[in-house]
C-alpha cells in the first residue's frame, strides 16, 4: 500500500508503535537522475536520510531498526558506484559511531564479510564492540546480505549440527531454524517500509518477514524524513495483525 506523505496522520498510541522496523532504502539513483545529479549525490543524500531514520526511530521508542544497506546482488553495479557506497560506509563508521555510542544505540551488521574490504571489516568490528552493551535501540545494518543466502547458511549450520548428532532431524522446528539465522535474538520485524514506490521485498529477510506489515512509500530514499516515518507507523497502527488467524 502506498502512502502520500503529505497527508497528516494522528500519532499512534504507544502500544501501537512497532517494536522492530525494517527499511529497504530504495531510490537513491532515481532521485539523483530526476535532478540531473550524479548517482553519488543520491547516495550522499541517502546517508543523511539514514541519520534521520535512526534519530526518528530512537525518539519514538522503536527498539530495533534494520536497514538494507547493500545486497549481495549489488556487487553487479558499476565499480565506481560500489566504491562510492563503500566510501560512505567508511565515513559512517568513522564519524557516526560516536553519536551512536553517546545515544546508547547498539550497532550490529548482518551479512557476509568476506568480500568487504578488510579496513571496513575492522571498523565494523570496532563499532560493534564499542556499542555492544547499549540497550536503547539496536541498529542493524544488512551489508552484503541476501535472504536466500541467509536461509542456505542456516540450512548448512543445521545440517552440520545433525551430522554431529547435536540435533535429530525430527527435532528441527521453527525455533531451531531461527536460531541459525543472523541476529537470532532479535524479534521479527513488525513493520517493513520500502521507499521509491517499488512494491517487493527484493530478497530481504525472507524468513523474518512472514507476518510483517508492509508499507510502500512513493518517495526516493533521500527524501525520507520523520513525517514519512510517522505516516508509516500510523498506517501500521490502523492494521489488525492476525498472524493467519480469523479476525476477532
């Protein structure tokens, strides 16, 4: 469902604010092209939107925020664009971790790290270690991440457990499978927001999004602000979550 950000929305009751929000940050390139700007300008403005999203979620008491920053398929993009994205990631890890630390936000990164430059991996590890004990909000960055790849990784983990007789095949259930996923201690998203007007999940959190409410915003990610966040939360609050059961 697409929302028009200009429509004013009532503030939801605290109990209707989602615990976990996931965002597919889409539309940087189209935003730049529409303004006659280079792709890099869209990504730089998108980085500013990341800060607005993190600050807005923290202010609203959202406990977990997961951002889809770089997919496993994004390696197919032009090398110049990948280089710009990695430069922005370095900048974020070098410049924003102080603010995360001061505001008691824990940073966690999920996805593969073997293709990421070693200096970036070191920055990630340092940031994760520095913020590990914070409990105001968990900021989860999906980097070199793919939902199918995560599921295959979990299957391999459980297969090794079965081979080593740590679990019997008939014992494998959703709980055991979920524990083999990235960030297994984090609850599934309550709300998924995708910008750019596209209405698909693009290999993001395929297992975890089974009962997530989906909201699609017709804006490029660089334009995302707290008004858009409030509109998405208000739409979420209007919905009845039944998890496959009949309406009450």
